[in-house]
C-alpha cells in the first residue's frame, strides 16, 4: 500500500516537474520520507529526478540557455559538496527543520510578492550555492534554484529547458556517491523500476499542460504545495 501511495505522489509531483522544470523532488520528498524512510526516499527520488531532467532536456534541447546552465551547475556543485559533508555532522532532525523553514520562506515570498526586484549578482550566486547545499542534503534544491532562475530566465520554455538539465548533472554525481555508500538495496531498486512508467506518463502530461495553461498559474500552485511540504517537515 505504501508503494502505491508513493507512486501516486511521484506521478503528481512529476507532472508539475515536467511543466516547470523544477519542484518535483521537493514536492515528493516529505511524503516519500514518511513512506520509504529518509535514505530510501533520497535514493529513489534522486534517480527519478535524473531521469525526469533527461527526458525534459532531450525534448527541449534547443531552448536551453547554455551560459546560464554552466553557471548554475558550477556554483550548485560547490554547494552540493558542502551539503554532503553537512549530512555527516548535523542531525537529520535539525536539517529537516531548516529545510522546511527555507521552503516556506521562499515559496511564501514568491506567492505573496509578485513584483520583481533585481537582485545583486553576488546575492544570486550565494543563492545558487545554498541551493546546492540543500540539494546535497535532501536532493531537492529546486526551491532556491527557482529564485535565481526567475531573475535570469524570463521565457517559460527557456526556464524549463535550462533548469531541467541541472538535475542531470547534480543527480548523476549524487548517484555515484550513493552507489559508493552502498545505499541501493532490493526495496529501493524495485521502486525505481516501478516508478519509470509513471514518470514517463507524468512527463508527457506535463508537457501537454505547459502549452495550455499559463506558467503563472502553475508556479502559484507549486508555491502553495511547497508551503504545505515545508510545514509537513517542521511538524
């Protein structure tokens, strides 16, 4: 029963992921940690995010802003290395609370204040590094990455196409780290295999919806879901 609920959560989260290019793992992580445990959730969702990013990047290759993609990857990789180290020295409960608060603050700000403010370049780089730290800890730095991306990627197709390949790079590195740590087992490998078809269907549906519904509507929906996810982590 838990596996079925997880597949439903994964499907819904990846429909949104396919529309925006981000948020799938962030939305799926709280429920997945409850259903599968923290370690298994991180393994399964990491592989799913990698595959999702690959599907989106292949189908939208021509819309990728390669200059911004390179900048995002470099600074998030720096942060991710820090995040992986933090996991070893800070208790998971503390990390979950911090993670939840960050999600609520970012999502609440984007939901309530639509007026754009041009942020200093140094601040934007700091956001990318922190996004990398969160991604290294919880495989879900998208909530912070979107703050940077909305500043520099104004077209929704370009936004989606550029953000998606980031997860290919970052999650491939996390995958190697997880393999080296012997994090894979029978249960999470089985779930990964079961999740592939729902992921493909969700990606196809999300791409169709992107053409019919405005990006603003789905971003607002995503921010609401992010707030719910953040609250669930804290309580």
